[in-house]
């Protein structure tokens, strides 16, 4: 009986060890983080606040909608700027593809034309902010290799600390980063902090998630609603502040077309 009990204990210990190992797998954690922030659909009104580091500030308000098409493995998002006058009517459409390169289109009312954003433009500033075009989409999990750096809290939130390195130099150049270090909340798998390193390996930017909302309680889907990006090399910062947001799995498909951008 003692021998049997000892064997059972070893088996249980082995199962526990496997479960812990699975929970600590950095690639799996990053996948769960992506999943936790990908919901069926939502609509929002947001403000983009741009600080130039010299006390000057620009404020831009925009509406947005996003919808996940699980069968096509794509999350679609459209943004339309409402104010001020110099950017009013500007629209951006993104298809965040899981299995291939993302698609992005920009509509500028001054020229009344939709222009496709190519891969070489992913490192360019998003609407003059410290966010880049690539920062507003989720990179493919397969484009990075991952390393667990341990556990470290952000404020009172317990997090995994994970390093992500592009698997090729081409991907690194495309996004403009040599690596990222992310702090992923252990309770909700939401990214609370991300450090971005430039192509020379120097700290470039730090993104902080100041507030999140549980938008789809049934499926445990979270929406960051207050994000700050600090550029550590030029002293500038930008803030995405979502003022109103609703969970809407039935967002109209017509929103996610280049024709809609021009309306």
C-alpha cells in the first residue's frame, strides 16, 4: 500500500509540474494575451493626446469599430478622425491577419483618395504620435521567439516578464524594433507594460496600460482604455484614452471597407 501511495504521489506531482510548466510557457502566455484582448466586436470614441516634450499638446478625437472574424483569422478595425479640423475625415482601416502580413489603408480627405500603407511604412508615426503604424496592430505570434524573464509586478498587478525577439532581421526592420519586453498580468493576461528597443538594442519607448475594462464578461475579453507611450530618446509622449466603448459583436461589416472610409 505504501508503494502504491508513493507512486500515486509521484504521478500527481508530475501532473502538477506539467501544468506549471504549461502556465509558464512564454509563447503560450503571449498567445493567451492576444486572445484575451481580441473580442467579437466593439465600438468606441477615443482621444489621442500628443505631447512634444516642450509643454505643447495636440488633441485628436476619433471614432472606431473593430470586429473579429475567427473563421478568416482576422481582426478588422476602422478609425475615423472627428476633430480638429485639419485631420477631420481622415480614416484608417486595418486587417490584423493571423496567418499573413497585415493590411492597412489610409484615407485623406484633402486628396480624396484611399492609399494602401505598405510594409516599409509600418515604422512611421501614427498621426504624428509616438505610436507607429505597427503599434496599432497585433504582430503575429509566429514572428517572434520568446523567453521567460521571470515574474515582476507592475504596481499591484502580478505579471510575467517576457522577452520577444523578431525571428528574422527583415521582421525586425519592418517593425523598427530589435526586441520587446512585456509584462503580462497573471490574472487577466493583459499587457500592463511593454519596453521597445531600437535596432541598436537601446531602450526606445515604454508603453504603459494605465486602465483596462472587462468588456465581454462571458468570454473574459479585456479592453485597454488608457495607454501611454513614452519615447525615452526624444522626451515626447502620446496617450490613447478611450472615453466611451461598448461591446457589440454585431458591428456592421460595411464599416470595414475602403468605400466606407470615403463616405
